[in-house]
C-alpha cells in the first residue's frame, strides 16, 4: 500500500506529456529506479496526487478512530427494552418514545466492556502524527524567527539569500517548494 502510494505520489504531475523525453526527467526516473527499486511506467499519470494524499490522510486517521460510537435501535418489544435498560453492557444516552408502539434508543457500549477493533491502532496513529510533527518542529527550530505561518504539513517563512532553507526533495516525506 505505502509503496503503491509512493509510486502514485511520484508520478503525479500536470504537465505536457512531451516533456517525458526530457533528459532531466530521464535522470529522475533512473534515480527512482535506483533509490526506490521501482520500475516507473513510461507515461506519467496526472491528477492523482491530491487523491492519494487524501487517501493516506484518511487511512492514518482510521487507525485512531473511536469505534465506540453512539448507535441507535428501534425497539417494539417491551421485554427487549427492559433487557437493554438492565444490561450493564450498554450506556443509554437517549430514549425517544416517538410512537406508542416503539422506542428509539441511542446507546453506546459501556467503556469498560468495549472490545475495540482489530482495524484500529491508536499507537500507530500517534506514531505517524508524532513523526510528522517532529520533522516539522526540527525545521521550525532551524528557521527560528523567520517563520510567518505553519500548520501540520507546511511552513511559510521569510528568507534572504544565504539564510537556511529546508532541504527539498522529490520523494514522499521530503519538503517541496
């Protein structure tokens, strides 16, 4: 998945396809083959960078997602309603008696009894966020008081010739201009 995402990230560009015969592009492709051990396609794909960025950001967010969301149930059987009220497994948030024969119950699983999900890892979500933040803070420290603005994945700064500039690169995780 990640290698596939890297490949799509690398080959996204909005340019005239006639540039693919450019020697600089050829050199970039060779470097990709050496560094990443991938065999890039002959044609370069356009329009996928933003889609892949959104996919990866959503993907990392899914690891930290709270799986104990409030759910609802429409109950028509009084015995089922009574069992739910008496069961310690549920925390009932709202009971809406919208009809004389039904009750709509908004509930969640009791926090102590919630099993979680095999598709979530708060540790992985925290690591990814922390790693990105540390890299950002390293650069902010070097740029110091010249920073005008920053957010989770970008820095805007004022720079004169000869002052420190973050190292730029073409690979996933590198800074770009």
